[in-house]
């Protein structure tokens, strides 16, 4: 995109957010003036990344000027990313079958299914500038191996590089690489939220067990920590189950419900007098270490490294599909912040988290951005879905543009998007497509981002048409 086109689009910000709104994240409070030069014009050691969230609705062509302006932004970057939340195949030609575990409505053995998209939509995405995709999420295995395989092949056919899934655990964890100009970028993707059936495995040759295809999973377990009085009631339930050997001084109890450990629940007595229950999240050590090792190895052989993580969980397990959106649902589970920061320490330049159907906060950690939820890229659920009214935040999205020069962050611009919230007209062909948010909606999203980013020391001050984030050092 020419500098004049950039100036035309971004210049309108200074006229009252007439076309779009942008947050400029300025490290150390340094101010940059519009129009902003492209990365390539600043230094030969520069690269830029546009990132979006979940593909959760059909990709269609549209003449909407707010969508067209968005594609100018995505095409302006060296790399552009989205999460492939569903399958890419033609329904009429697909000969496979739905998995017994569905990423959206997991009733274990029901009819199954999940979101599917025609492969032509991958070509549209490539035309919009997208060349990176995560293929590690809870919908990868909705149609078993055949669906996974078709989707990977169709992404590749559209020249979109994916990561996070593979024919074995090693392949799923490995980075994928893309070369643009002088920059070799590595992409590593993993899923904390996934179906059990989708977890990739190494196999065991000595037992004639072949590697298992699937996703790079970050498996977790959690323990609910409660006060002494509540724990005493849990202890009584455990004894009623037949755990008669439990004494009054035990500090942790497991309730066995169902045949599989995944249905069991772990409870712990709080060590102090705190009365507010909390969740203690734990990650599988092999998964955690394996993912971090992949990031470290990828960084050693690339100029830029991006880590993508698909998760849904909040720190207290708060339900996020009620109105108003509970503030607790915007707080990432502790395991998410732990691995995101560890990824930066291992060499990741950017961490992209997606999965929640709403935005979460932004953290600058060791000079690198962590986006704890980018929301939905495309979005098909609307404000009412299956008889349920959904929070307006589900219709919000975010497009980020991160620019690196000589190994450091030069700027990060955030573009709030909406989908169909202004009309909620389900007959519109482009209702699923992101559009740059108009002034009122952009201001609401800015205010929201201020609130959810503050716990990470990221302070957003709004000044007219531009928002600045001052990073606590």
C-alpha cells in the first residue's frame, strides 16, 4: 500500500474517527506522528505482522468500505495471521465422518459436526494478505483425520502456512517457516483448549505403537481451592463415595465421577483463612517443556518468532456468554500467562492468544507484546444464537499491526472491528466479515481495552483520535 493511501486512511482518524480507530502502543511513551512509514522504508532489518483472531464465520467478498480499509491494513504487512477455527473442505465432496468429540458441542458420541468452509475461502484470505494460520484449536479434529488432513492441504494450496498440527507430536510441535524479504519467520502453535481425541502423540516403536496425528496440546489440570468449612463438606462427599480412609487432616481430595480421570475433580483446603474459592491451574510438564523447547529451537534458526496459543479458560472459570459480560471472564487462567511469558523468555517476539469469544488484555513483557485474546476475526453467531442472547463483546474484534525494526518493537497499532452488531440482520451476506469500528463502537472498545489491560501494567490513555499505551517498566 502506498504511503499516500496510508495517510488517507489514518488521516481520517484526526477528523474524529470517521473511518476507523487506532490505538498506538508507544513504548517508553515516545510519540510517533501520522502518517507512519512502512517497516521496509525504515530499515532493511524490519518486519511487520498483522494478527487477527478466530475464523468463526464464512469469508465472503464485500464492498463495505470499512472492510476494504481493513484489507489495506492486512496487505501492508509482511506477515498476516488468523486462527483456522474449523474445516476447509467441500461438504458435498467430503467422504469422512464427524468425530465423536466436537469442539463446540461436546456431548461425546452425538451426531457431531462443526464449522466447515469451502476451500475457496482460503484463497480469498490469501488475497487479503494472510499467509499464516494456527491449526491448533478445539475444532481441528471435528471431522477426524480426514477433516484435519483436508484442511491442512487446502491451506497449503492457498499458500497459507499453518502450524500446530501434524502426523505426530513432533511434527505438531515443530515450527513452520515463512520467508518474506530479508526476514525468516517461525510460527509455533499450541492448544490449551482442545478435544481429548485430538491430542497428537509420539507413539512407542518398541511396542509397535505408531505416532498419533493431532494437535500440539498443552494439557492442564486444575484444583479448586476452598475454605475449611467448604472443604469439610467435600470431604463428607468423598467418604460417601467409599473413600473411608480419608482422615480429618487431609488437605486434598479427589471426587471420582465417571470412568475417566478427565471427569474427576480435585479439591484442596486453603492454607490461610481466605474465603474466596480459586482455581489452581497446572500444566502437563512434558507439554509445557516441549512447546518452550520448540520456540527456543525455532528462534535459533529464524529472524522472527511468533507463538500462537488457543485457549478459552479464565482464571476463575467464569462463564462468558451472559449479559453483562462478567469481568472475571476477561482474566486469563494463570497457566495462560505463565506459558505466554515463558514463550517470550524463550525467544518469541510476539504471543498471540485466541479462543475466548471476546477481547482480553494486552501485556508488554520484556519489550514484547502478548495479546491475551484477539476475539473473532470472522463471526457468525450474531447477538442471538440458539435462543441465547450473547454479550455485544462477542461481536467485537481486534486487528493488530506490530512492527519490528532492528530487533525491537517500533510500533503497535490496534484496529477495533465489529461484525453485525449495528443491525443484527442475519440476511446480510457479509454479516460475518470484520469491519473497522465506527466512532462510538471504537470508543467503547478502547475503554474496554483500557480496563482489561490495566492489571498487566499496560495503561492506555485516550487522546482524541489516538490512544497511547504507556508501559510500566
